[in-house]
C-alpha cells in the first residue's frame, strides 16, 4: 500500500509540474523544438531549474544511500552496451515528439482535458507499445 500511495503522489506531483511549467502544452513544446524558426527557450529554463534543484539534493540525499526508501536494493541495468533497438526506439520517440509536441508523460496528464486528439494519441501510443513488444518477441525468438 505504501508503494501504491508513493507512486500516486509522485504521479500527481509530476503531472502538476508538467502543467505548471507548460511542458504539457504541445504548442509550447513545438516552439521549444523549433530551433530554426520562432524558438521559445522557456522550457530550457524549466529543465535548468529542475537540474539546479535536483543536482545538490542528489549528491546530499540520493547518492549516499545504500538502498532506496521503498525497496531492498537499487535496480541497476545489467546491459552495458548500447543496442540498435535502443537507438531505434529513441529515434522513433524523438520523431513522434517532434511531430506532435507530446510525449507519454504530458499525454497522460492531458487526458484529464478530454480532448479527442489526446485520446487518439494515447491509443496510438499504446498500440505502438504492444506492436513493438510483439515484433521484438518475433525477432529475438528467431
């Protein structure tokens, strides 16, 4: 129960941050990504502000810990090499983000607005995730 409440609180805090900072607004995100047009640098300040808050807290609180607060140990990745699959996924994510101005976090936050376009985006995102897993399973089982 503690884990569920913690996840809920973190999700609400992230959603509030996305809305407050403007990162849930696709037009704002597209303005930030438009480096050669009418570039809107405000999201760079949002990201920089987040780093300024988190960096000292990470070194003071997170890094010295031997274990996370709600788990017995840290879950570190076992793979050390960058795989083609990771690069392709990152490229696909970046292209989709650049075309729509929406990524998964803000999409989930924007669901509360009831806009049809956001519902279609989330459905397409979920279908893409399912298809990726199916294709990946087919390719790796060969």
